[in-house]
């Protein structure tokens, strides 16, 4: 059963998934909201039931080193993982079998599918972005080179024509996917590594999180900042994610908290979520927008509702946040993640 937006449910307890033997570096909701995938420093990927505290099948094994990033394909039938072992692996979600291995030029920090599922992007510690042909299991182009240090995060625009990357060189770049060139940037403003980036659902904005403890919103076409930085975290911001309808941003940080921000005001919504006992490495909204999943160095994956902080959530659902009548859901933004 998928997690669906509910008109009631404030006060419900967070769902805690335990099983990893080391840090949880990345989490990703499936497009239908039925499961959450997690990648860990224990070298495995796990899938969890989003509606009950139960794992789905056995851990996916194959990586030789820590897994830093996981992402579902738009159809939800393929899972991609990026690892310190310099590979990207593809997995069949239905049976857990390995579908292919892509050899990168260095440790893979982030992976993201294109909206049509035909391409997969990876960002590496060599500072390159590589776009792969998913069917052929081969590079779709030459590596995108311009960053001068590790790339921590990559994400496609909703129309699939652009790609955004965040780097340890403190900058953000927007790339033309077909030509492999920077079309916006380098975007400067952060004073430390850019750990996480994502496009808004309409593609007009980019959200970024940084080790400078700030979260910034940018115009994706001009690279200009929008308003002032979101400030509240007391340590490095590891992960940021837009809600499916673009109204909220979730963030996870080294201060062990998950925070919710209102894009319309640029302010934090209520108090932080403080369920984790160690630093938060990854956050992601459910397709319905009512839940946030997080992965932490405490080895847990936690799913919580935002209804306590946004009581009128059900009344404000728009075409992005609502579940479709046929039971499907709007595709979520690609996951982005980071290890320390």
C-alpha cells in the first residue's frame, strides 16, 4: 500500500526502519510511494515497506565499498546505486537481481535518472559529471568537466534538458545535457562545499545545501539568488529536497535534525524533527508530499508525516501533491546525497 496524502493523521509516530550495519548515506522514495530504498556504508542497498516497519526482500549486495547514493527510475522498476568502489550499479526492483555495472572514473557521490528514464547521471570525486545510456549501459557523452573538485550532487531538470551539479569547489553549475556544456554558472554564493542540489518541480528554481550551514534558492536560468539564505541549521547541511508541489523544502544536517522550510516565506516551519541520534545524511519527500524520509549515521531510515507542522496540508494540495485518481503519483525529484 502506498503512502497517500491523508486529511488527518497529525500526531502519528514516525516509522523507523533498522537493519543497516553502518551509516545510511542515501534514501529514495519509489515513484508510487510504496517503498523507500536506502544505500549504506555497509556496502548494501535495502528496500523498505513505506507503510509498515518491514524490509522488502534481502539486502542488495554487489558493491565492494560504501554506497553513497540511490535513485529509482521514473517507472520504479530499476534502482541505481553509486559507490566508493567507482561503479554505478543497476538493480531490478522486482527481484533484486543485478542488471548491469557502469564503471566510473572515480568514487561516485551521486546518481540521478532523467525524467524519461533513458539517461542516468553520476557525479564523481574526480569532479566530473557522466551521463549514461541506461539501455546500452555505456556513456551517452563525454564527461562534463569544469568543476575543480569533487561533485557531491547531481539532478536533472523536470524536462530533462538540463542538469545541475553541486561541488566541493563551493559552486553550482547548470549543464546542457545534449551539448555537455555549462549554460549557467559557475553559480557562486556558498562559502563552503555544496553538498546537495535539486531543481524545483517547475524547473524555474534550484535549491542548494552547503557545509556553510546555509540553504539557498536560485533562479535556474540566471543563476541569481532568490531572497536571503535559509538559516537555522547549526552544522553542515548534507541534503536538501523540494516537496513534489514545490511549496516546501526539507533539509538534513550534521546537527542531527531534519528541518522543513516554506519556500513562499523562506522561513523554517515550526521546530526541527529530532528523531535521529546522529547526523542526517539524506532527505526526500514522498510522492504525495506529506511524508519525509531520512537516512542517518545512526543507521536508521525514518519516515515522518509533516501534518503536525503543516496542519492545513490536505487543503493546500495542488496538482503536484495530490495522488492521481488512477492510483499513480507524480514523479518525485531525483535523490541527492552526500557522505562525510
